[in-house]
């Protein structure tokens, strides 16, 4: 932060991160990306003043649409969980909100 000329009181929010799923992008890869993203942000949290991380969407807009932008959720559009949702639950249970 100092090299950018910013005070140590400035905080960072990592917003709209995510990994959409569809026929070519697996749900298991989404779970792995979620875990890696959270670990990376946690590793940089204190050094860069990261206070928040926001996953783009809790639930898919339309799981069966075939359109990539509709598959960012950790849940399918019917609220059934994808593997990433279980990963998210475990991380929250282990580290808190």
C-alpha cells in the first residue's frame, strides 16, 4: 500500500470474484478455485489491508441455460448445492465469517 502512496488505514475489498460452471467448466474445479481464492486473499489480508471477499453469486441464475454467465453460483438455480458450497461452509465453520 505504501508503494502506491496509500495510507495503512486504507482497506481493500475483493469483490465479484468467482468461477462459473457449465458443461466445459466443472463444479469440482469451481470448488478448488474457491478454496484457492480464499487462501490467496487470506495470505494477503494483513499486508494489504483486505477486509472483505465477495463471491459473485450464491445461486446460479439459470443452471441449465448453457450460458456461462448464468453459472456463477455456489448453488444450482433450484438451491441444490454444488461442491463449492460445501467447501464454503467448511471454510466458514473453520475460520468464522
